[in-house]
């Protein structure tokens, strides 16, 4: 019983798509035990296998254990995001940060992220996630695995620390080809004007080559809209 609860908690903490191998490593369980418990939880509908068979997510019965508060985007904030979308030909995404987790609140419907769950599970590989990690006393508390997704993914902890230091200095994060070889992302921090708390991130996604050498006017536009969101979300 305790093992099953521990596995459920790990799926909640790691997010959709967590694999049996990752659960086994995090809980220090023998692989055979992990697979047995996972099969039991799937059979009882507390967990489901994702369609690609690579990981697990909470099932129907687990979702009934506690009400889930879905954050709603204020109308004025949506207007800011939509305005930026009308000004650029990039994907524009808004994520909020809560309890050390990244929640993609308003993904661009015309340029949807290829794998939204991956943004939450591997924050070190995304621009939005790096905003969150750079704001932590110790980013290692939120990163379970420096997993390589592409040949460009940062997996060295010292290098990631340097990257996050730059994010802190600039208030701007980026990744180039780390989740998809041909795509990249820029993200600006959205902070509460009352206390400076990081509440959200506003991101632009586009071709990796353009992210690697972004247009200064585009960066200024991103920062301007992120600043406008602060009073609305903070």
C-alpha cells in the first residue's frame, strides 16, 4: 500500500510522461517492484499509459481524489498575449509558475508546442523552465534528471549553472535546438510589481537559427509585453 502511494506521489511530482525507469530511480525501488505496482495502478485506473507507451499519467480514479484548481487567464492578460501574437510571426506561449512547477496556461493555438508535458518534466531544457530554475535558491531541487533530448541539450550541471546565471542577470532565457533540433525559444520573466515575485513567463518559439541571433526589436517587444502582464498576473 505504501509503495503504491509513493508511486502515485512520484507520478504527480514528475508529471505526465514519467517512465517506469525514472520512477524506479527516484524511489530507489527494484524495477520488478516498480513494474508490478504500475501495472496494478493501471489496472485499477489510478494511472494510465500514455499513447506512445513511454510513460504514465494520472488516471480517472486518481483525478477524483482531490479537486484540481485550473488557473484562469484574466481577460486583460489574454488581451496582452493576443496583441503580441498579432505583432509577430512566432509562436507565443504563456506559462505560470506555482509550487516549483511550470503550467502552460495559454499555448499558441496556431503554433502549438510539440510536447507540452516535456516542458514541465524537463524545465532545464526549455526557456520557460529556465526562468523558473534561475529563480530558485538551488535549481537541483527541481531537476530530477539532466536528460538529453537532442544533441544540443545541456546535460552538464556546471554549464547549466552558468546558463541560469545569465538568465538571472538578463531576465531573459533561451534555448536553441534543445527540445527539437530545428526549433528554439526565448522567454521573458513576468514578475509581480508588488514584491518582484516570479509569477509567469512569456515565450516566443521559432526557428532555432533566429533564436540563436534574435532581433533586438523582437526581444524588446517580448520584454514590453511581459512587463505589461506583471500587474495583471501578480
